[in-house]
């Protein structure tokens, strides 16, 4: 009994510590937003046929003055719990459109939209204002949403997706196959692209199961006229397999890691860097 009580105490202390560190992170994040310490990095998505940069995905970076870099996986959930994701998400949209405006016309930018942000009234207005203030053509903006968005309130979700789509903005489904994957989702709404989750790609060369999944997904998307983006491409063997499957776009460390906006502009000028013929 005594041991049980001790264990209970231990859990309670640990939970306290966890709550406190979450709270500290929340306060720091508020400050970071106010003091504009957040930054966007960009990772290219290359066209499989010509290996040219088709798009850059905007990825949040936070360099904390004491903690150092804090990963999105750590601070995005805090931002979602506290509602901070709304001002952050609206800033990301504006910043990404402004940066993309400086790139050539054929290069798009894709922005991750949190389910919390998606459910707010302000999303449509935020997208419109980001486009009009930057002067970016709607067709060059892409929103990445996850399956989680489609779980609740399907009717409202479909209405919002349709409104965004009617503006000319592209919609892609991020991390496909990780969540509550139901194939009917990509049929309910006509997504422009489906992103094949990194978990299928990382093991692609060795796992027959993952090869089967990628094969089926690529076939399905080709039949439905939906583009595919493979996430987390790290080597040439993965690239070759994805090419064979007719995957339309690829993203991953093999091509480039996420980089600051000024480097993204340089990367577009030096496109030849993205064509690799080595056998690594
Ligand atoms: P995501 O949207 O699936 O983004 C892809 C993640 O995979 C990024 O991690 C990227 O750096 C990483 N990655 C890309 N290529 C490779 C590779 O070849 N190997 C490996 N191991 N990783 C690779 P990151 O930047 O840490 O972002 C993590 C997640 O945080 C994102 O996943 C996204 O869900 C979320 N996130 C990032 N920025 C934003 C944002 O502006 N708004 C929202 N709502 N979420 C964001
Ligand atoms: Mg994404
Ligand atoms: Mg993803
Ligand atoms: Mg992912």
C-alpha cells in the first residue's frame, strides 16, 4: 500500500513538472510571437520528371534565446492548446506569400494549416488577405491539411475546403496514411495533392509492405488525377522506386533540408544542384 502511495506521489510530481514546463513554454511562445522570434524555413518539393523545384514547403522555426532551437513537434501542440496557433498561423500565411512573391512564377509555396486554425472563422479571411497584400497568384499557394481535419464536422469542413479551392488555392493532404486513413477521404473532396507520409518512404527499399502501399497509393492518385508528393526522400534508391511508381513530386533531405528564405531564392537560381546522378 505504501509503495502504491509513493508511486502515486511520484506520478503527481512528474505531472506537476510537466504542467509547469508546458506553462513556461507557453509564456515563452507568447513572447516569441510578440517579439517576432519565429522564422520560416523552406524545403523544396521537386518535380520527379525533371528534378526542378516545383514548390517550397514553409516550416516554422523557433530559436529560443536560452533553450536554443525548439522543434515544431514540441511547440505546435502548445500553440494549438493555447490558441496561439491562430495569430501564428495567420503570420505564417502572410510571410510565406510575401516570400513566394519574390520567386519565379512557376514555383509555389505550401503552408501547413493546423486543424485548430482550420476550424476558425478567420481562416478564409487570413488566406485572402495574405494573397492580396502580397500580390501572390492564388494558384501559387497551397495549403497542407491533415486527415484529422476531416474527422469532425465533415459538412463545414467540406464547405471551407471548397471555398478555398474556388479561390484557386491548391489543397494537399499531408502525412497521408498515418492517421485515420480512410480512402474515402481523398474522394469526398478533390484534393490537388496527396503527401505520402515519410513512414512509408523511409523503409521503402526493404519493406515489401511499404512498396505495396506506395504502389497502390500512386496508382489510385494517378487514376483520380491527384498529384503525389513523397515525403522524407533521403537516398537515390528511394527516388528510383518512387519514379517507377509514377509519384509526381518528391521532398526530403536527399534534395535539400529546410533553409532560410534567402537561400531558397538562391536554390531556385541554381536548379542544377537538384539533379543527381551518383549512386549513393
Ligand atoms: P510536416 O508538415 O509533415 O513536415 C515535414 C517534416 O519532415 C518537417 O519537420 C521536415 O523538416 C521533415 N523532413 C523533411 N524531409 C525529411 C527527410 O528526408 N528526413 C527526415 N527525417 N525528416 C524530413 P519539421 O520542420 O520539424 O516539422 C514537423 C511538423 O510540424 C510538420 O510536419 C508540421 O506538421 C508541423 N509544422 C511545421 N511548420 C508548421 C506551420 O507553419 N504550421 C503548422 N500548423 N504546423 C507546422
Ligand atoms: Mg506539411
Ligand atoms: Mg508531412
Ligand atoms: Mg510528417
